[in-house]
């Protein structure tokens, strides 16, 4: 009787113990399946929500450093580089322009400022820079800045703040010097010296209607009429955009090609652009935060814009 009692007291033995063990295994298996399903569902939800989680912005990641910009700053930075290409200016001129714009406006197209100053470079109509509406045009204000800069004798060999002050005539010209490093980082990316180092992104819900013909005309206004644009998409003023089509911009040099591609990325939200392909890289608006991803079919001599 004592042996029988001890046998009955051992757990997991006999018919009842086997049922409990099988029930525990089934419960564990069910729990594992549930965990897997929840993980898969959660990942799928994350993938759908991911483009919305990053907000909007631009980022430059170059060998000289990293900088974060908002979309307006990114677009203005790309415009400064584009105008420099039109005027065939060296990278040093672009660095001076960036440092000046950072000090004057944080690279934003300000509607007003100190006294009658306006625009990215805070140029004053009363000092002969032009009318306020013209100076609020980033292409025009950048052109005027460069036109004045090249008149400064030996500006390429001068300290940055000295050259900038010769143009700006501000209260304290030494302030421009503190932005030289940032200007070099921006110039590295936006002039195409280091390819694919600038990216921009925005939530899919903020995507605007396609206005690619208008974007390409504005691009040529910044880069100059030498920029060749073709492809099946319409180009004439007032043409209705065809989102399912594309256009191609001929790149005269790899650096110009990357400057064009970066201009398109920074202006994508404004003009409803969805894709940019160039030199083995691909940028998509619906995954802008991923930046430039590999694309073996992207041509080396032409920037494809959709």
C-alpha cells in the first residue's frame, strides 16, 4: 500500500499526467503561433507606418560631417549650388555663399529682416540690391550675391569672413567665419563632389500633385539654359503633368549630374516628384528617409526624374 501511494503521488505519470503534458504542449505551441502572428502583423503595421514616423526633413552625410536641414533649407541649398553651376564658379564660392546664408537667414527665404533686408542673404533694396519681390526669389538673390562676390579682388584666396563681408557690409563681418565648416559640408554634397550624400523625406500624406513640367523649367532657370531636358513628359509652360511619365536631364559632368539629382530630391515635395534615378542610384519619395539605394539600371549620363 505504501508503494502504491508513492507511485500515485508522482507527477506526470499515468493517463492523467500524460493528458496534462499534452495539454501544456498544445498551449505552448498555440502561444508561439500567436506570438509569431503578432510579430508579423506588428512588422507589417510598422512597414506601413514607417514613412509617416520620420516626419520631414533633409540630411547631408559627407566625409566632412553631417548636417540636418528642413525641406526649405534643403531646397535653398540646392538652388545656391545650381546657380553656381550656371555661373561656372568654383566650390570655394559656394562655401562662402553657404556660410553667408547660414549667418543671415539660416538658409531660409525670409520675407523681412533688419530694416529693409529680405531673402536668404538679407539684401537691402535701399542699398541697391533690387526690389523686395526680386530679392525674395532664391535664384535671383543668389545670382546677385555671386555677381558681387566675383567682383571682390582675390576672394578665392581671402579668409572667408573677409570675402563675405566685402559683399554684405554687415555690422560684424567676423560672424561669417563660424559657419565655414558647415558651408564646406553643404558644398561637398550639393555640388556633387561626394555623390548621393544628401537625402530628403516627407510623409506620403503630404505628397502634392505632380507639377514636373514646372519643376523642370525652374531647374533650368537655376542651372541655366545649357541644361538639356528631354523625355516623353511635357515641358511647355502650362502643360498638364503626366505622373506616369518621366523626363531626362543630360548630365555634362558627374558632379553636375548629382547636383541636378539632389535639386530634384530637395524640391520633390513642392513639385510632386516621386522618383529620381542617376549613376546606379535611386531615390523614391515613398521611402525618402532611406536615401539613395542601389539601382543597376540608373544611367550614368542622364538624370531620370518622374
